[in-house]
């Protein structure tokens, strides 16, 4: 009976999410120009990063033994790994406004998981453009590196991308949840979000202090560097690479508990 109940619960949430997503997409499709402009904008932003790498490697054949195509692999991998936080968790950016205005209180009285209900309300379709560019970049690098393509490799890639996504989602969950305790949480959000730009670089180019920070404090090294090693450095894969899926799940769960704890303590603006 417990297994059946759990299955029904998962189906229940999946059904609700499909309905919310359908309504959100219908509303967004009424403004197709906005959809096109948003995706063109995010692609243009990523193209500028691609060009920056290309220019840099015109002068340097490699950076600390990392070649141009290996760096492109990290870049494409990081863009795909960052896509879920863009698509499914973008409503975290609105959390502080809902909390400060008192509107967040309306989410607290529904018979549904509070985190799921709030996060599922927004689907940011411009993340599709980011995913497309990231996939193109990864394929471009993969082909030029001569990496093999087998069912096992594809499975490893899916697991690596999934676990990598959990880290950025968790970082932004915690950053967003700070609004339940501090006023200027927007600064925290922007500060933490900007760390994503460092995820596209191998951690070995940083000094020991930043290696420690980017691995154990703000774990952006798990967004691309560690999971990519299984493809780029298969003969020298560190333990952290194999542990990244488990660490990612734990880190996401911690971020969820932090978010929920803050939400449960929320009682409105008091006005």
C-alpha cells in the first residue's frame, strides 16, 4: 500500500505540473515576439563567450594543458547543466518580491508541497535557447576531440549532466531562501548566480584557495569540471567525479530543507 500511495503521489504532482506548465506556455505564446527576442538574446550572450574563448586560443595553444576543444567541452557542458535552473527554477528570482510584499502568504494555504507549488508556477522558455547553444557547442567539441559515442557513454553523460544541474539549482535555492531572513537578499542572488561564469573553466587554473572554495563552499566545480573529467581525462578521474551524483542529491536536499524552513517561518509582512 505504501508503494502504491507513493506512485499515486508522484502521478498527482506530475499531473498538476503538466496543467500549470500548459497554462504558463499558453500565456507566453501570446507574446511570441518576446519569446523570440529572449532566446536570441541569450544565444547572443553565449556566442560572445564562445568568441572570447576562440580569441584567447588564437594566442595560446593551451592553458595549463587544457586545449581549445576541451575548454569548449566544458563551456557546452556547463550551459546544458545550467539549463534546468533557467527553465524550471527561475521563479526563485521573484521570491524576495513575493515575500517583501506579503503576496507569498497565498502559497502557504494550498494542500500541496509549498516548494513545488511556488517553483512550478514559472517556466522560463528562454532557457531553450541556452540549451540549444550548449548542445551545439558540446557536439562541436565532442566531434573535434574524437570522443566515442556508445550507449554507455551517453548514459554517463546524462547522469553527469543531471548531477551537475543539481549543484546550481541548490546554490540558487539557498540564495533565494535568504530573503526569509535578510532584507537585501537580491545581492546574494546576483552574487551567487555570477559564480556560474567560473564553472566553464577547469578548477586547476585557480590557486589552492579558490580550488577549495569552488569545491567545498560554493561547489561550482561540480557544474562542469568534475563531471567532465570522466570524458576528457578518463585515465585520471578523481573520486569527487564519481561521488558528484550523490553529493549533488544531498546538496539539493539540503537546499530544499533550507528553502522550506524559511517558508514555514514566514508569516506575512505583519502589516
